[in-house]
């Protein structure tokens, strides 16, 4: 789990492809997945717009391996790029932060209050990169508290149609596994979930129905009452192309 105490550093999202705009740029808290570049075998970071980012520090750090998830701060000078030939953007990565990876599991449970369940205030952002779903969430906790995170999906749950969209439900939860210390803080956390199998399973269902879109939302426990009942929160509907999940053009 990656803890971010400053929202701005975690929530920079790419709204356009790299290379658009000025001749240089600095970006902060960019989510990515480490890959081996097929032409050069260099370690690169794939980010949300599909671009590959290379910095010599990736190759020199043996602890960074393909498949790792991360957040990076980077500086790119577009005047010295040769992307068409190399297949990547050369950048200066000034900060590299590991993001914890978790599986996505099938479960007949939806949401329930478990021991040391943490109330999730908000899930303000998601990123989908190389079959990993980056979930940004916020809850109150003690400093240096340790948590475990779950993302589940019930394949037997009826899919309901809302405003013309068939919406699947995912369920996100956080449990404390080790106490921290004072003071209490309310940081943002970033966790990456392997959703390849589940999303492809859902995408195949939608394709078989003749649909070219896949919609889902993530549900979480927002408030826990004294009697252990709870109030549920949920993200807005997220809709992606079936073809982008299946890796096809149609």
C-alpha cells in the first residue's frame, strides 16, 4: 500500500497524450506498470495513456522488476526525444514509489463489517494500466498503521440495468492488521489490483450479448454504526470499451 498525504501528488491524471503542449513537462504521482521494452529489453514504465517511459535509474535498480506497480515523478524534454525509433520517452524520474499489488477474488460476499474494518471516506480516482486497476482511497488511521485491502466480485450477482447501462459491482474493503501511533491522519492510499481475469470474463459476457461497452462501479463501507450496521458508498459508473479489455479492435 502506498500512502500519500498530499492529494495533488497522487491525483495527476493524464488527459492527453505525452508530447502535446509545450516542449517540456514535469508530472507528479503518475501511476505506471514496469515492463521490459521489446526492442531494447530496457526496463520502462507504461503509464495510463499507453506511453512508455525510460530512465537509466530503472535499469540500475535491481529491486525494480517487470510487473511492478509504481508512482513516478518525472521530467520530460520533448526536444530531445526519438520515440518513433526507440519506442519510449526518455525522462528523468526524480521519485519512484512502489505500489502494493493485490489479487481480485471471486466471492459471494458483497460488503460486511469484518474485524478492524476501516471506513472508506472516498474513492476519488481509478487508473487502468496493463490489466492492473489502481484504486485511490482515503480513510482515517493512525500514523504508520498497517492495512490489508480486498477487491472482490460476485460472478453470481444479477447485473442490473441503470440508465441504459448494465452495471457490474465490485466491492472494496480495508482492514487494519497492525496498530500505528498518534496522531491520526487521513491520507490517500494507492493500491493496484490484478483484474485481468475478472474483467475479461465480464467483457466476454457483454460481447456475447452484442454490447461494445462494459460498465461497473466500486462499492465500499463509508460509515459503520454502533450496532455494526453500515452505510455504503460507491464510485460513479465507470464505462470502458469491451475491445480495450479484450485487446481486440472490434
